[in-house]
C-alpha cells in the first residue's frame, strides 16, 4: 500500500535529519520495498527517496553504493526529462560532497547546469 512506503520514507527522513544514520538507512530500505508504489504515485518521489538514501549511504562511508543507486536510476529514466535528470545529478553531487569528494561533487554539479 502506498501509504506504508510513504511512512517508512518519513521515518527515514526523520532519522536522517537527526543524524541517526543506521535507523535512517533501515527505514529508507524498507521504503524501497514500495518503490513501485512511489513510482506510480509520483515519479519524483522515487527519485527523492533514492537521493536521500544515497546521501545516508555516503555519510556511512558507502559512497560507491550511494552513487550506484543514482547511476542505476539515471540509466532507467528518460534522459529528455531534464528536471528529473538534474535532480538526480544534484543528489549525486551532494552524495560525493558528503563523502568529501569535492572534485567529483563539483564536476557532477556542473554537469547538472
């Protein structure tokens, strides 16, 4: 049910914002079980979930996992939708930034402009 996935996302967001990264990852991963529901309701909601999860993974020292989530999503979307592409690229830049990979953060952000 879509509301369950949304509630898991909201819990993940709360824990993310309070720097409780293990709990944030746990609830974002639970929300990912409902990714088809997110996509049906609002394509952008799934992209935000993936972006938030990628940032948490980066902050936990799992930069490659976070970047892979975003790269996989970038491969599956319609690249002519610049709003979605730019959102994902900016999440990717922020994911690099959180891992203190400032060179890739800058390059990725520049590619979103």
